[in-house]
């Protein structure tokens, strides 16, 4: 049954009309089919409408099919704002700044590692620190910490953990220019000094997979993907450092909203005019946290490679483990987009949404200009993940954006209740999936039923033309915090 107040546009999207609530400057569009529409939360719809009330919004307030309620902005939300009349909001990025995903391909076949799968998962768990408040192998002094914030993954590669090819296959080459370490609080520095190279907790993971199905053979070949191939997906972000940066600037932005007379339907939408000092400071601090996240994933990727080499007693050339791509899905960026036939520079907020640029875009590495930007979409630990490509339609309709994952179907509390009395690790093992985590609670919160089926989510963005399917990946082994 359709949700009251929404209007279905076509089989992949519904409209939140401009009159859905007072103060909306534009409409909202939620990319969902009729099945996923049934699981829409009323509060997440309200958040899509709230975003549409913010000054300087350009186009529609958008939400992807993995939509669920977030802080201020819905998770799965995309919103672009004019640089002169628009705003910048920490809620449009989230606490885990530059939470993102990177995908590694290899020259290994599934059969090559099956006998050693448990050993590899154990090596991951040993070599990659996981869990709430986990501390890494690294201890950053003040000088090096600032270099990480300025240079991101570039600094890590300079230390010998990877090479220039890794940077070429990372969004923004693993570094956003314009970061300012001087804007970071002492508490954020303290939290970040021991967490570089750590996975963290919750839905963050390192997962061994295999390519189960290819949908676009030519694009898969460009990416170096083939059926039966072993891949590894890493999902994490800026850890406690980024969380503290967001916390610090939410207070700044709440004061700024009052100072500049911005009427907010929800205080969690705290923001400031893009050209204001407060917004400039937040953007520079956000870039610092984004760079920390890219450095974090670069270190973890290095340890993933080392784990394989150690367990399989092989060399890097035999392994052939190279980065396909790294994408951010909690970030705000100044980008150029065509709106009503005119090029405009906008500040695009993506929160739980992935950049998906079309072929020939100037920001893509040369190898991907012929096919478009790879989009890495993780699912839950029991079903599947996907590799997609950005499209021209996505550039026109969603500011070059698509979904970022499966999206939660249950709160963590609901999942814990549902998992009571069950051994989730055993259920995964019965499916042939080896799982390790710091505690039973994490596995219960992250059990497959707690998420929407990523195949349904990906099908919507594929049919809508926001991105197109290239390959499906099945889980073999995973570590979680």
C-alpha cells in the first residue's frame, strides 16, 4: 500500500512533494521500488523533506534505496547546494567522515584458498586491530599526525606501505587538498593518535570474497575481475578521530545557524552559509578527517596483502593483489554539475551514498575513463556485495551518486533481540562463511537479517540508471569489530 503523502513517479522512485511539509524549497525523491517502499521509515521520509527546507538547495533532496534514519540527514541522502546561497552541514556528512570501501582483486581462484580459508581469516584478525576503541600498531607523533591529515594515503605510500598505483585507484587520489590540521581539537588528536590502521566496530569489516557472477564482461576485464576470482573488501573510515571532528563542529554549526538566522526544522541539521568562516573551517577539518580515513584504509590494505603472503607462503607477484578502487560514502565535495543546461559549482553532500561518475569524467584515472567510475557496494556478511559503474544518467539525475550498501532493516537493539539464543557464527559457518569478531554482540547486531537484501537495493539503482551492474561477489570469510 503506498505511503500517504508520497507520489510514485515510476517503478524505481517516489516523490516527496514540495508541500509535504511547510518550508520545503524543493521536492524530495526517494529511489525505491514497491517492495522497498514498504520498509521506509516515517522519520527518514521526514528527514528527506527537512533537507529540502535548507537554503540554497539545488535540484531535489535525494535518497537512495538503502535509506534509513540518520543524524539530521537521512543515511542514503544526497543533497547539493549553491556555493553563494547554500549551506554546509556536518549532518550531511555524518560522524564517520569518509567511511568508505576499497576493493582488492587478485590472481587467485576460490579453490586456491579454500583449504587455507580459516588460517587467512585468523591472520586478518591477528594483523588488523578490530573492535571499539581498538588501538593500532602505529603511534603517531604530533608531526606525523599532521602529515597524515595533510597528505592522507599519499603519506602512507611515502612510508613504503603501497605504491603510486594505489593512489591512482583511490577517489581524490587518497587526499583532499585544503585540509588544515590547525583546526583540529586536542581531543581529536588524542583519539586519532593510536587508531590509524584499525578497523573499528559495528558494520566495519575486512571480507574475503569471490566473484560469483559477471554482468558486464568488458567492464570487468578493465577492472581485472573474472568469475571464481578471490577479492577482498575493506570497509572502515576515520574512526574516533572523524567522530570527534564532527562532534566539535556540530557545536560550532549550531551557534552559526542561530547567528545567520537559518530556520531549522531539526536542530540536527545545524549548518552555516557555505561562504561563512564557520563553514570554511568545518570543510578544512572535514578534509583532514577524510585524509585520515584514506590513510587508514591504505594501511589496512597493506596488512591484508601481508596476511595472504604469510599464510599462502607466496610472493606479491603470484598474489597479484591490486586495488580496483576506493570510494568514500560520507563526505561533502565541491563539484561541477550541469543543472538545467548550465554548468554550476556545487557543494554536494553524500551521507551513506557513493560518488558514481560517468565515463570520460576528468577526475577518473585514465583506465576508467572508458567505462566510468567503479562503485563498490558492500552487502551483509551472509549474502553478496556488488561492483557497479557510474553512468551519464546518474550524472544528470543524482549529481553522480548512487547507493552505498544494503541499508539497515532493523535497529541494533531489534537485531540483538532477534538473535537471542542463536549462534550467528555457526549459522555463517553452515553457509561456508568463516566469521571472526571481538564479541557475540557484534555478530548479532550485524547478522544478515538486520539488513535489506543488497540485491534488491542494487537492482533499483541499476534499473533507475544511476549506476549499472558489473559483478556480484559472495562472502567467504570476514572479520568484524
